[in-house]
C-alpha cells in the first residue's frame, strides 16, 4: 500500500470520527443537556448574575416538575430561571411573606429571612392543570408568577438546572 493511500485512509478515518463526535454533541445538546447564563439578580443568592448553569432537558420527558426544582422557562423574548413553588391543582397564598399551599404553611429553607419578608402578599390562586407557579429566590425584585410571568405551562419548562459550571470557582450542584 502506498503512503498516499495510507495517508488518505487516515484522513477518512479522522473525518468519520469528527462527524460522529459532532453528531453525538448535537444529540446531547438537543435532547439531554444544555447551558444557560443567569441574567439578573432574581435568583440570588442561589444563582448569581453571569453564572453559567447546565440544565437537564431529559428529566421532564418522563417525569413531572417538582416543588423546589430550579427550572429554565422558555418565553418568546428570553429564557428565565425560576424555582417551582406551586404544582397543578394546588392553592397558593402568600400572607406577610409566608407561603401557604392548600392552606398549610410551607417552609422555604432555601430563603433568607430578608427574602421571606420581601415576598409580600399574594393570592389565593388555584393553579390550573398543566400550569406551575414559579418565583425567584430574590423575592423583592423577581419577575415571576406573581407579577409579570404569570403561571407557567409545562411546555414552557425546557429543563431543570443541575450544576453551576462558571465561574470555575463556583462549581456546585444547584439546590
């Protein structure tokens, strides 16, 4: 076999490997995982402006969003990162910053006392089927189900935040 033929075969093999790698990367990005950059301060201190998060697109294909999940919401103008607070069929009410779900006080251990005090009053509201009530963790400034985003349809939830990957010093799972 000549060295030219051997060289051509190597290039063909490298080309195949690159094409396969690209197909796998596109599949993973389209159906399993993607990244999003947090814009604004509405999820502080959990997520800060400029952080890049990996979100899981696959998790809701076979499962339902759960209370406490940090989700990526796709809207026509931009995407939002919020926390699911209320599920379909539940009654949500906020009295003096305290969250009540179906009439029972719900403790939000991920919030500071200051954030709870800035939540204000809301509701009561019954969440329809296939809809979710979301809020940012920085309640005083968050655009969410209380004041602008409204209830979120399941189809608008494109993934669950799993991991902060940038800045590198902040690597951690989202909670």
